[in-house]
């Protein structure tokens, strides 16, 4: 039946048509299918997702010439093809991918060459969720889906110093900006959800989460939690943040500070007496501060620097590194913005902040290199892994020796 559906769609496409025009023909063909035929296409892909969950894979990749016609999974940090899931040519994967999105999403994808969306699947009374990105790769479709955990990672397992936990809690600190940073796949979303859940369990309030897409869906406990997805519920992170001010929030979670407008908005709404959590794709606390200032127009940078010094509370920069037990373990750098750090930001002495972090252990601060050294000395990771994942290679060698 699956083969006949592929044939039905492909037979309507002129042989000379390629690239986006070919994808448009496929999309038109999909709109002509019966609900049962769409179900068959989606169900085949859901079989891949069930195998993915069984293997505890974090990501699935499908489509494009360079996938070599296989489905790929990332398991414990390693991305490998799964030959047992069959051989799928690029036309077949194009059709499978298009079957997963709505006509409106398909229209956006064909216009922008990419569309981000969330995907849900019900399994044994549980709703499983994935964060997804569908994009054009050499004229064909490539799809990445990242698995969203069904349960929140326990906050206590993150290992934050009690003093840092105070600044992450609405009960202690009612306003200010908290940033989680790291490359894609470093566990920022997991940490963010844990922090949100810790507040949800301990403080009465209102949390607004703006995501692109929304990943983990929190259940209201002591807090009422609203979820707004960019593109579906709100047009942009900036719009969602501004609109949230009229919705009586206590905590505003902005999924990512992607542009100067969103950065300025986050600083402004934290200045109005709200607690703001957001993320950046940076590798260290010092780089985070530099990036925020550099992202803004030159004539605005002095004002941004002053406002950042006033509103920034905590920066957590993290990586997931290979452990000796073949799993991944969290290594992180933690900056608490003290009066000294605040002065360094205002006075453009950003390079001094690394040493302040290194000497701030009593306050709960530590550099990434100090945390990697701790993990190595505990026998959690090898010394070579510690060196490989350190930002400051000279410093990690000194610490390990």
C-alpha cells in the first residue's frame, strides 16, 4: 500500500521537474490523498520514532542525498545510520516528510526553505513530543527531530550551589535576567525545564513560556503556566515577550535571544520588575556578555552594557560531555553577577570576569575548566575528554596537573 501511494504521487510529476518545483508537485499530490493514505504515510514514520524512543536516541535524521537513503539516529552523542529501518530514496523521504506537516506549514517551508514545528504522537496513554526542523537540502527535504523528554529532569540532579538556586527562584529574586547558554544539543532546554518546574513546585505565580517551537508542556502546579509557540500563537519572540507584560506574568521564558530586538526586549522587561529566562548559543559566560553587547547597534552598545550590568543575575554555560560509562554527563560554567562583575561589565573589563568566576566558589561560581576537572577527579570522565571539551586548554592542563 505504501509503495502504491508513492507511485500515485510521483506519477503526476513531469520527469524534467526538479528542486522546489518537484516538491510543490509532491505537496499538491499529498492534498489529493485520502485521510487513510495520509495515515499510512505518517504511520510509517511513526514506526521510526518508536524505534528511536526504544534506543533512547536524542535525534533522528531523514532525507537528502547525503543520508545515503537510510534513517539516522543520534545515540549517546554518536549519529549513525540504522540499516534495519530500510532503504528510502529521496523522493520517498520527501513525501514522508511532507506528510507530517500541515498545508500551511508546507507553504511556509516552500517559501522560506525551512519550517520549524513540534510533532506529537500518542503512545500508551502518553503523548510523546519532538522538536522538528524541515529544510531544503540540494533540492530535496531533510528532516531533523529532537526528542523531548516525557518527564522533567529533577532539578536537584543539576547540582547547583544553594546560593545559585536562590537566584533561580522567584521566591528569592523577583526580577532580573537569567541566561542558559551552549551549543545546540548541550541540554539547555532540559536545564530550563528543570528550573521552570522547580519554581512551579515551590512558588505561587504565573509563568509565560514563548518557544519556537514549544517543547516540554508543563502542567500547572503552584504556578499557572502558559505556552505560546512562535508562528502559531505569536509572531515572534519579541512580540510574545512584549504581549506577556499585559498578561500579569511573574516569570517570562523567552526561548532564544536571536536578534538585537529580542535582546533589548528581554533587558527592558526584566527592568520592569519581571524575572526573565532565556538562552543563547554561546560557549562561556564571558562570551555571552560579549555577544549580547556586540549584537546591538554600535550607538546602543553603551546603553546595553549598563542595562545588562543592572539586570543580569546568572549565566549558566553548559556542555554535554562523554562519560566513562558511555553516557553523556553535564559540565557547566556558572556566573553569579556580583557587584564586581557588574562593575566589570559597565567598565568594559569583560576579560576580568573569568578570574572572578574562578575565585567565586564560595558563592557557587565555577569555570567550565574547574567543573571538568572535578568530573575527571571523580572518575566520571577521562582527562582527555576534559581537555577536549575545555574552552581554555592552558587552564585545564594546569588544573589537571
